[in-house]
C-alpha cells in the first residue's frame, strides 16, 4: 500500500521538486537560505599577531571546512578571507597568514563547495587595527589634536584599497561578501579630524570642523559628516562589487541598533539599507537574551521587505574561545531568530592552528536539522499589537555620550511586552509612514524626547483615524538639540500641560482610595490603593487640560546631604509628596492618547524592575485595545511570537523557553552575573485565545498536549520551541 502510494506520487512529486529546484536556482541564495555557518581562525583577532608564527592557521583547510559545514546541514558557508592582520588567500596586497604556506583556503573552499552546490560568502573586515593599518598611517583617523586613533578613516585612499581587496576575492568565483566592521569605533576617542576630513568638511559646509564633541549646531554638521562618510563608503563598495559581478551578494555587518549609537557612525535606517540585506548579531557575549528577538525585529523595521540575517556564536562565552554551547542553548537562540523570520549564521572560530571542533559541528548540525524540519513554520508575516517607536534623533541628542539611558526606556517597553505576551513590532523615526503606524492598534513612544513637527502630525493623524498612543517619560518635551523645553510639543495630543521635569529618577506612583473610578481600579496594581510603588525613570509633572487624570506621581525624599550634593541619588529614596497625576487619558478623534507622567518602561529595564511598574504598561495596552486579535498566557520565561498567513488563514504562535538555571556569585563585580547556559527542555503550560472562531489547532511536537475549547487553546509543551498552528 505504502509503496503503491509512493509510486503514484512519484511522477508529480518529482516534477514539483524539479520545478522548486529550478526556481531556487534563479533566486539569490539569501532569499531561501535558513541556516549557515561562518568559519574563521582564532589568534589574530586582536591584531598585531606574529607574522612568523607558522603554527597559526597551519590546519585552516577550506575543503575540510566545507565538508563539515555540509554535514552540519549548512545552506551556505561564510569563509574568513581577510582580517586586520592577514589575508587567508594568495593576496597581492595583504600579508598572508603565516601557517598557510603555499595553501589557499579561499580557493580550497570555493572548489570543494562547488561539488556540493554550496554558496560561498567571503568574510572581509573593513575596520580593524593590525598590520595593515600600522603600515598605512595615511589611512588612519585622527583626533582633534591630530593624534592617530587606531582606526581607518573612510575619507582616505582606503576605499580604493578595499575595492582592490574585494576584486581579488571576487576573482575566486565566490557568491558574495559579508563585510564586517564598517563602524567608526564604539566610543572615544572619536574621529576624524585628519586633513582629508577637514578639507571635505570645509568644502561641504563652508565652515571649519568643531574642535571636539560640542553638542551644538557645529556638532550637528559633524554628525551628518560622519554618517555621510560611512554611507558613501558602503555605497561605493557595493557599487564596485555589483559592477564586477551583479550576482554577488553584499551585506554589511550592522551597528545601527541599541546598544550602538552615533559613535559607530550609523543611523538605523540609512545604513541598514545599503546592501542586499542587513546582517546583525545577537548573543549573550554583547547583548542579552531578550534582545535576540528585539534585534531581529529592529533589523526588519530598518529594511522592510528584505531578508534579515543574524549571526550567533557557537561559543559558550564569546567568539574565539573554542567552548561549545549545549544543544538546548544553541537551539533556543537559533529558533528564536527563525521564529522572528530571520535567517541565521552560526559563527565558528577555529582553534589557533585552524583545526575544527567535531563536537561543535555535531551540535550545530543537530540544531540545524531540527530547524530545517520546522522550516514551513518560519517566514510568515508578523502580527503585532504594539509598535515600539524608536527615535534616532533622541538617541543622538538626548542620549549623546550616554545613550544607554534612552535605550533603557525603549528596551524596558520591549521587555514588558515580551513578559506580558503582547505581540510587538518596531517603528523607526527615519522611515515611519501612516501605513506603518496603522499596522499597530497601539503605538508606544518610550521616552521619545525629540519629535519633529512632521512626526507629530503623523501621530495626530494616526490617532484621529482610530490609532492609540502611549506616551512615557520625556516624550515630546525636548527641543531639537535635546534641551528640555518649557512646553511639550505634543500637548495637543496628550491633553496635558507640561509643568516641569523632575530631576529625580527614583519617582513613585500611587492610586489613592479617594479616586474611586473604575479607571483608577483598572490601573492600580491588583486593585491595591494608597500604596506608593517605585516607578524608576524620567518623569514630568503635568497638569490635565482636556485629559482625564488618574493616580498620583510622587517625588522622592532628598536627605540634607543629598540636597547639599554630598551624597549620590543612585540609591532610591522613599516617596515624599504628590506632584501631579500619574496617568492622563485623552480621547482624540477616533483614538486616544494615554500618557504616563513617569516611565514604567525605564523602570522595567532598570535594576529596580518591580512587577507592578511593568503591569502599568499591560493595563494601558488592555485599556486602549480591550479586544485584541490574539491573547496569550505563558510563563515569563517563555517568549511568544505570532505570525499570520492570510492566504491560508493560518495564525502561528511560536513559544520559546528561556529556562536558565541559577548562577553562583561571580568572581568580580557582584552582583552582575552572566546567565547560565540552557541545558533542559522545560515543561510549560500556555494558552492562546483568538478574537475569532478557531477551526483547527495543531502543535508541531508530537509530545505536546493540546486542547481546544471554543476560541481558546491550551497546550502543555515540553521543548525549547513549539509552534501552535491555528486555522481561523
Ligand atoms: Zn579622516
């Protein structure tokens, strides 16, 4: 029976497979790849490594790398071709890694990959100190005093050198480039004041450069000048590669999302869109468990309609340390990114001699096989209830050299939504439009201090036509250069007048029993009245004009020593006096604006992340959108991601469990601990309730128990990842 069925299917199946293969061959690799690996050596990553140490890369073998990647089910391989010290091929321009001798790993890789029809992408660094920069001071960035600062300047002949380098690599028949480190550094000293830059700046603006970081009109020109330098460099390199081979893909590693700021020289949208697709990174080594999903959605918002690639590390701590993460830990990050519709490169940094770790390839291969089996459930369109608004202008001019304080509000809002299982997306000020806003029933402005007139008009239109806005912190209260204004620029939206900014972060909220309205009951945590609770973060004292005020914002006590400036205020002090309302609700046209005078988002990401502060955001969302399309309950250790396939009327709810075991006291900087590695597949109970009838509900894992009751589905999951598929 089975054989006959198979035979019956064979002819049509073969035709389908052949057609699919033909159409795959026509589309670029990055439009259909799900998983791949990047492989590069360890030992020259800090630059200035010994040029005679023939042990380095002695076993870095392109053929072996390809064979291992194929066995690990990779759909492409990114091979290390150039870093700050060496080329890993026969280059006429660059020093070759000493242990390679006459071998050429790039050629080995391309030849072997051809046997397997595996696309080969060359990894090529732009910005890294090492032998090349040391030999070429004429390409080096300068500080305002003219001192060399250890980075390449993009306004020098280095662009021509980079063009020659990629030309050499392209001649090998590679399928594309992953170009890393197109940054201008991630902190001081800043560049660039070289003679080239000074001349170009004067020509462009008719003025000389500011003498340093001045945060004024001159600095605004300098910021634009820096952004333009990176932008021009990327565009020129992209055009050069495409002129030589239009089929070769180009992607730049991206530094436009938090925690990166103006220092790196990138704007979130302007610099994300300079390639065929954007590539970013996640991982505990530099980010957090929560920002795995956040980064993927940020990249998507920066490059709407394009694929998104994310690189993760196979190492348990950070790249280049040869430790291997447990399978559960790898699966969690990989599947989280796939659920957010990214495709994923797992980075393997080899041993010093270039040898490969068989356990690493075994585990990555197992994670890949598992991901590929679930392939049909990835890549659908995201469903989001709340759009998180990110302002690059606020990043630059409120954040200045301490952008983390601004990021804290944005990331805290994101954290609250993830913990509360409210589907979310990202909205960016650079490319926001009315249709973008209208994708979300609610748009949240987390401490968006600087809003331009066109942005405010767009928000007004969005609300008048039925959208809902949530506003926190200093949103709308700062001028173009980040100074607090006497008047909020969004008073006509919030229906509240700005009285003053509190100079404290340890601010409090209370719902007095004298306010007996159902609204106050809805926002008071667990209905608790007369209890002040800390909502740490920036706060504005407001007075309602047309809005309805709810609850009380309270300022903290200041000890005499604090008033005298002899004691810091980092440690929160208890609530002293009421200074204004905590929440203001203003109906506007067909929608409404809900303003928090304080910052429940900042509080949620802060060290004083009490649950009650976060619940304020949940209450706001449910107040503004009482009947959402999807309502999810799950433990806070589980992230949920919702997607829709309208053509087949299929909603998918992905559940990703981050059940990290407890850690012990760290060696230094108590109490800051790194999270432990995931080892187990946990058991979690979740529910999904749709706002419409459910025709069918299915789970992917055969061991998941699932029960449907009308529009509500309950499931007990025993895995890192599950996807509940709902026909509606
Ligand atoms: Zn320069």
